[in-house]
C-alpha cells in the first residue's frame, strides 16, 4: 500500500531509483505515516539524513551509525579475512568521526556461510578486534546467522557534547572547505585490485613497488580519521563535516543540500590534494586522477567547512588541505586549471544504480 | 592465525560447531587477544553473552541489541512484506524487553535485491514504522545496500536503571520459574506454514478456522513483551530473565549457565502453559505439543525467575505462568506427568547446525 502523497510510475524497482532517493523516500514516508509522533520532529529528520543518528542524552548526543557490508558488493577478493574484519569497524568509526563523537561501543551482526572455515572466522574476528583496539572501542555485542555469503553488519555507538557535534548542515558563505588528507588513493588501489588479470599484470610491471604498496594499503586497510574528528569538533571552529566515502563531489553535494538555501560550494581543481602515486596509477590506466578524487570514495578522509579566521591555525595543527570555499550561489562549482568555472555534478558511488 | 590457546581439529567449518559455541569461541578469543584492554572486564563478558549488550552511562545502562534477519533463513514465504518489516523490530525490542529496558531508538540496515519492487520496499518500511510506533520507538537511522536476498539488520537501543536491569544471571535456589504467556503457539504456526502443500491442505481442512488464524498470527506477527519487561524490572522482584526465542529448554539452559555454579532449574511438565489450539495442531501432525513449547522458539514470551514471596502478587498483576523452580542441583530437569524426574536437554533452534 504505497502512500498516496508520493506519485510514482507503476512497477518501479529499487534499482530504478538509487540509494539516495530511496532514503529520501523513506524519510517522507515516515513523516506521512506518523505525522504526530513525538519522535519525528525536525531534528529527527536532520539526524536521519546525516552520517549517523543522534539520540538525546541530556547534555550529550548518543551517536549511532550502521553499515552493512556484503562480501559480493563491498569486499575485493584480494582482501584477507582479517582485513574484512578491520573494514567493518573502520566504516562505522568513520561515521562517528564525521560527527566528532567518541566511540563507546561496537556491535557486530554476522551472516556466515555454513562452509566457512573456522580459521577464516577466527581471522575475521581478529581483524574486528584489532580495529576495535586501534580505535579504543569495545566489541560490545552481536548476533550470528547462517547466510549464503559473508555479511558483516556493524553498528557504531559514540557520544558527543551537544554543543560540539559536527553535522552536515551549518556551512556559511566565506567558510573554507577543507579535507584531512589526499584523495583518490583508495580509488587508485581499487582500480588496480579490480582490474582484469592481464591489466593487473601490466600494472604490476609498470608501477613502482612503493606505489603499488601504498595504493593497495589505502584500499584494503583504510583508516578512519577518528582522533581528527574528535579534536576538530573540540575546536568549535568546524561549521559542518562529513566523511568521504562516496567521493568528494558527492560529499560536497551532501553538505550543500543539508544547508540552508543559498549555500553553495566552489572547489578549486588545483587545490585538490592528489599525490604523485595516484597520478602514476591514473596515467598507467589512461584515466584522469581528478576523477579518482571527485567521483570515487573509500578514502575515509573528512570533508569540513571551517570559519575563515580559524583556518590557518587548524590547517597547521591537523594538516588540513584547503580545497574550496563556501559561497552564496546555491551551486556546486569547480574552477579548473585554466580558471574556468564549471558546474560540479554531485555524483559518486551509489548502490542500486 | 588461530590463537594457540584454543585447541581444535584442523579444517573445521562453521557448521561443525554451531552458533552458541561460536559465540563462546569469540568471547575467549577477545579475552586472549586483548587481556589488558579496559573494555574487556568481567562485566563486559557477562554483558556480551546476555540478550543485549550493556554500556555504562553513569546511573543507567545503554542497552544495545542486534538481530540480523535473512529472508532465506528466517522469513516464511507466507509472510507479507509488511509483516517482515514488523518482525525485525519485534525481535530487537524483545531483547530490550528481556533486560527491562525502555527503547530509545531503532536502527535498520537493509540489504535489498535490485529487482525488489518499490511497492514491496514501501510495504516493508510500513511494517517497520508500524511496529516502531507500536513499541513507541523511533526509527533513528540506517543504511541501504544492494544484496542478493532481502536482509534486515536491526539494532535496538534502550536504557535501564542500573539497579533494575534484568540479566540472565541472578537466579537463586527457591525462586519461582515463570513465563509471561502460553508457549508453542508460534511453533504450531510455523509447523503449519512450513508444511509441504499436501500436508497444508489437510491441515486447512482439519483444523478449526479460529485455530488456524491464531497460530498463524503468532508465527507471523509476534509481539514483544515490552511493557511487561519494563514493569517487571520495576518491581525489583525478578532475579533473572531472558526472552524465549529458541524454545523454553534452551532458554532455561541460558539462565542456568549464566548463574553461579550449583544453580539448577526443574520444570514441571503439567505446569507448562499449552493452549488447546496448540494441542489441536500437534495432534493433527502426530507430534507432541510439549516439544513445541520446549524446543521451538519464536513466541517472544519472557522467561523469568522471581523471588518466591513476591510471586503470587506478580502472577496476578502480569498474568504469569509458574513453570518450575530454581534448585541447587546444578542440573536442568523436568518432572513429567507421572511425577518422574528426567534430565532436560538444553537444545533448541541453533543456526549452523
């Protein structure tokens, strides 16, 4: 029984509309179905479309994030069981980092194929526990089930002072747009890992061993910027933030659409931090390294907007990279190397598309 | 790299050891890998093997539970999309109920097949929202992903006063063992729903329509005993509790193994609440209705131990059924109709077996 206030062509499938529209659809259905529920206030809706959900705990927010990882969709074959376990923790912790929250627990629900060797289960859990220790978060609970493929469903819990929480909305014209590290490195790694075997062989021959090692590590053992997120939230100078999981362009779009009408963001192509190793891989594949930074994700760096006056000392303290400016144009734009301004498409990795 | 302190035959698979041993294995690995972590204290381990995890929030516990539902493993074909959505909320809320916790939020991660009709997605979400409203819990966040089969991964969050929390341990010899409602009703429903078509036809002819309706409703639209859990925790007279998801025998085993050495439980066959409808179905299938109550789950009633002096007024207030007594035998026993005492096996539904 589709609700009558949402018009739609008949016989639509999930794959016809894509992940972000699906979430918007869910939000409007929640509101339509339960207009008088005390849970569904404006804050609730803001929180639902942010990196993690916020629940009121007096002077603090409980921050809750969930990420479901499916072997077939999210885990390259070259990943070891331990690395798979590490990744499910990192993707959740990264969402906590994006809100400036201190982790207080991690819950893991596992779907396990019945023929999974016990050794492999042990190694996955070693990875989970290793990452939990790394981020100083306890593995607090979970559930196990039999499934056809490996499923790692993680829930990260954190707390943050209400005054300090980092949200996707809040950017003001004039703020500096910045990122916490180089972009496109994980993209380069995945381009290598997901290449067909003959291409991979050529890349192995042509790329520097140190480049191969670096890009693979970024793709397979990404690190969440947890300490940076907590410390940046503490400064009070960050006006909005998110983590870069779907590519810079997509995340810039998130900040723009979460903010008040009229807020836009302009990026400067020459400022986007692309390391020589990423250029080397892009060159070898005859691709544009800028695309790796803009339209690919998985770097788990943070995207921030910062008050202009505070930026220079934060830049030094946290090694931030300025990549653009918040405008009042309402648009997403990018200024290319020749100084020409183009519209920036908010595309990135989306499920169901 | 399996840790050296856990001896095991080579080439074991997940299906060789079963769910409960898998969780014990994980617990001992956590302790072995991180002996000095501040997270892994005794309380942490107690909490990890309970219905939900507990996280310290000053005078309260944050209660966190996770349940992963896979269409192929957990959802009968006769279930409508709306009922599937309702179920993922109920299984999580039932774990909160078992700890006496008030729900504060529900997080849902969805795995969705790309060809899932959008109408069906809407109906699933209607079920989720309907149940959330029913239990007065907000749908606080989530994640969507493409997957081969429908996956509903829920996380329930609740809070409970530290002094009032209901745990699996705590039963003392002399306590009354009780349940909040009749058992085996969902089992009867699943026996019908999962019957091969010819058997189903016969059952449809031979069972009373009111029986069919009742057992199907219990299997397909189970209700968590949330208010009962919260109010029972408030009384301070409940010494231990869990929800009955895997059958009475299995859950009795959970209470016994969580308690101090020497605590046992004796059930009385004649006291176990089995309604005539369940007897009718068992009779039609030539099965023992007691098996439905003991070794099947999904009723989502609560199993409690209660101080003897408080039982009679709680019984009236909450409609409890006395089913046995806590002993100091260290054993699980059942007294049959003829007064003979037999050992009770702690078996029930287990994944991977």
